[in-house]
């Protein structure tokens, strides 16, 4: 594989926050901080073109000491030429939202709290803020208007082949702790479903790997960056997860463009922490172009 092919690899990661003491009371730990560090080291080794970080970077964003490991990792990413773009999760603004948001913005200066978009190898990644409770009404309207217009503009942009939508809270999840976000379903899913080039909606928040297909569109949950494992609903009422047999503790996602479709690989951390293995792979085909029927 030559260097140019390497640079087409786009990585996604979410929920790298260290366990909080209150979480340890109800959930088991599995060397979570070590797992996160191991994922960081692997990303530095791979030197991808870009890393998209989907929130819950740290456990408490307002506390400066929580960012030390993150700052070291970001410095290493800069050194190897990997661009890093992020969105805020609930932990990043927990407790003191303004201080948390300030600390976040300092690390990710290109972040826009009402949504922004980045393009790598003709793949546009739309990054949204699903911390609705800390947004003003004006900001909620601003983000919604921007988001819907941006998807329309990307559909019409010949330089963009595929669109990926991201936010922190999962519209669909079987997590017994956090479940599905009805607000994300209402505010973000419809425009994605309508989007011609929108092929993938990726979130975290639920600490699991989950895959869903609704209305011909793919939804992924990739909250395996180091947070404590959450129990999943396995009852007959559960959502139809297509990755039922793939539930690793820790994982990250690699995405490559294949024409106007995508090739996806989830890499999971081996139980002995000796490295990563291919855990789950699938393809998302490009949009079918239907030939016009003759009169």
C-alpha cells in the first residue's frame, strides 16, 4: 500500500472518557484508560489523513487535569500530520458547560458549536452538536437551518461523492443506560434520510458497536474508545441490530471511499492488549442511478 492510499484512510473514534467513580459503582472496569492509550498509540502508528472524534473526549471537560493525556495525543497527531476534528459529547460539557466548552474549543479551534463540515477524499463529514439542552433557541435554529442547507449544497457539489453525518447522541441504540435519542431522530435523521449522497450516520454515546439500517440508510454506533461497557437490551423489543455478534469492549472505525460508496472496517483491541484485529467489515454501495424509462 503506497503512502497516497494510506492518506485516504479516515478514522472515527468516540467515547474515550476515563471512567468516573460513580460509573464504577454500577459498571465493571476493564483497564479502560489503558485501552484508550493503546488506541491512541495505534492511531499515531497508522498516521491517517484525518481522525474524527465524536464526543466524550474526557470525563469532565471543565477540569483541566482531565485533558493531559488528550493534549499529548493531539501533539503527536500534529507531529505525524494527522488532522483531528471533534464534536462535543455530554461529558465534555458536564457540570460546568461554559468552562467545558472553552476547554474543548482550545483543543479543537476549528470546531463550531452549531455544526461544521470537513471534506477528505471527496467524503464530506458533517459534524453536529446534539447537546441540545445547552444550546440557546437561536443556536438550535441556526444549527438546524445550516444542517439542512448544507446537505442540499453537498448533494449538488460535484466534488463531493459521499456524505457522512455525525453527532454524539445515537438516534438508535439498544443501550439500557442511554438508549435512543428521540431528539436526534426528530432533528437530524429526516434530512439525512432525504440526502442523496448521505450514506452513513455515525454516533457514539452508547458504549458499544451497533449497526442499523432504516429507510435504506446506515446508522452506526462506535462508542468503544474506552468508556465503561454498557448493558444492551437483548429482549424481543430490541432494535434490529445487524451486528449482534460483534460486541467488542474497545474499537475504532476506519472508512475508505469506494467510488461513491464506502468501505468500512471496525478494528477491535485484542483481549491481551497486544494489538488490534479486524472485527467487522462491510460495504455501503453508492447511490444507484436509475435510467430514465423511454416514453
